[in-house]
C-alpha cells in the first residue's frame, strides 16, 4: 500500500533516514507536541502498518525505537495495541530542541534567546577553556580582521567564533540550546539585511570580539561580564535587521 493512502500519517523519508526511523519520528512528533495524549491508543501494529504503508518488520523496528525512548508501550489482549506512554520532561525538552528550526521560529526570536545565553556561555568558557581552545578563538578573530570588505563572510566567522566559545562549555544543556539557536540563525543568513554601515562599524565590532576573547582567556569573570555587556548591543542590532 503506498504512503498516499495515509495522508494524516505521511512519511518524510530521505536517503539518510530509514523508513523505520521515519515512522518513529512521525509518531514521536505527535506524542511530544501533545497531538496525542498519554494513554491514547495509536492502534494495533496492523493498523499502524496499514496507515503508514510499511512492512511488518519496518513497523516493529519503529515501535522498538519508540519504546527505547519511553514514548510508547505495547499492551496485549483484545483491547491492546500500541499506546502513548508519558514521556519525561527531559525527553520532551530534548525532542523540541532538536526539532526546532527556522520554520518554527523567526531568526530574531532565536537571536533574542541566544543573546540571553551569551553571559553563561562566556563564563563557562572562561572557567574551562584550554590552551588549544583559546588559540582557536584567537585565530578566528585574526581571520575576522581580514574581512572588512566582506560583511557576509565576516558574519559567518563571527558566528563560528561564538560557536567555538559555546563548545567549550561543560554544561551539555546550555551548549545544546545555544548551538541549536545559532544554527537556526545560520540557516537563515540569506534573510539578514546587509548593514550599509558595516565598514564604519567594523573597527568597533572587531574590537568588542577581541575584548571578549581576551576576557575569556583571562579567566576573570568580572571582565567577562563587562565584555558581554559591551557586546550585547551588537547582537540586538543583528536581531533588529532580521525577518524584515
């Protein structure tokens, strides 16, 4: 049976996603976004097999994936079948972070939230950065200094710098959220209006990023706070130029 026979449970399958994974992700989306509720009956395996137009083995593998994630449970008996389990708060949060993208929120939304995380991210870097990581930050700033006539490339290297700073963090939740937000903005870079005053603002912009990296390298948390505070207007200006 083709997938078109199940319009409400259609699959998005690509060359890197197996059909079992596609079924699991489709059902996972329904569960985590609460389109179905804990205790709801999704159907028997045969019901789901028919709705998705997949073979029994494919459906069984999808159910195993969902059971491993704690999202569904199989119940035996005449009124049995596949039921929605109650996902933990951690599972719901992880799924939403990984699934949230440019279609779910605007670039300015993601930058606004990211801006609020700049200080904890920078403080983590100041506490945990090693020599090689600091050298990498220095190298990116040097590369940024050569891009006065290339505002698009400068923006990308700017984001590379913030990505490298975030990767130093030993807080996995903070790191994941920040990098997800940054990736959302990165994917929509074509929507960011060119800044006509880029060349004039370039020296100050570069200086603020240099000061941020130097503050992180110093390990002085008060200095980091001042550097982030000085950097914040740059990020707010970026937010203002998006989605327009």
